[in-house]
C-alpha cells in the first residue's frame, strides 16, 4: 500500500484550472521531487495535500485513508507537516520558542516539549542560535528554522516548499545533508525545488507539472533525458 496517493486531483479557482487530473503515489521513506515552471501548480498541490484547499475533484489518501476535506491542523495531527515558500517565523519569539510552540502538538507538557525542541535544534544546526529572536536571523537560518518547526510536529511525511531558494553554496550543502538525515530518521519527503542540482541529487523520483497537469514522472535520470520535460522546463532551468 502506498504511503501517499494523489488520485485524479483537480483544483479550480472560478473558471481557471490550477490542477487537472493529477495522479501519483509516494512510498514510505522516499524523497520525491516536484518540479515545473512557475505557475505549474506545485504549491497548489501542496495546499491540497495539507488541507488549505479541498480538491475540486479527486482525493488524497494518506496511509490508506482519505484526508481530503480535513483541516490543516487535523492533517498535521495525522502526520503531515510542511514548510512554506515565504518563511514566516514567529518573529518576536526566540528560535527555541518557535520550535517549542510546534513541539506541543505531540508532547504531554512543557518539559517534554522543551527536550524535543532542543533535540531538533541540535539536529538542524540551530542550537547555538536558540536564544536569537527569529526576526534577526539571516535567510538561510530562517529557512532552516522553518524545517525545524515542521520537524517538531514529529511528521511521517514532510512537504518542503523551496527550502533551498536563496541559499549560498555552503548553506545549500548543509541543507542537503539535513534533508538526507531527515530521510534516515524514516521521514518521507516531497519537495518543491527549482535548484536542479539539488533536486537531481536528493530525489528518488521526480514528478513534473506544467500548466496544472502531470507531464512526466520517473527517476532523476529519466526526467533529465525526457524531451517533453526539457522542452517544458529543464532546458530553461538548467541554463539559469
């Protein structure tokens, strides 16, 4: 049984179709990349999976049960967490308190939540910044804090929306290592990313969207050599 199933999902906004009949599956433990041009429907699909949007047609199944129509907090409680393309930490709170707030989802009290938060700060390399007010963090640290906050909910599936955008080469390499360690912890990952070297290096499989439709799915090698994908996206992305 597949871990996550996207089954013929469409999402309409008025007369416009943001997603049309999108289907694919993710197995437990996989890293699946989601790529495509701007406006292809990638973040809309994330919003459908984590409950911000209800699919206009089709269903999303998580561990064999439909989650379509559930609220975001209900889906988070079932084990799906996400980051956002535009990071929005609790700006007046410290790095530690940001992660602590998320840790309360699955912990019995403050002591247990604090221990979990500190463990995650160590895991993500943010421990030394734990007392820093999050508003003052540089972009790379804010991106990492976004991942730490999501991990504090102890997800089984993590949705990462452009977590590498705007990072310098050193931050990119550090973030790639964090993603790989997250997978080693048994967490399944679906990631939206425009940085092709990153997505090709960490993904087991890649799904390609264009104008709200799935145009390809396969291994990084298969996607790299797909004429349809190169024409729609990769030629432009790899030359950027």
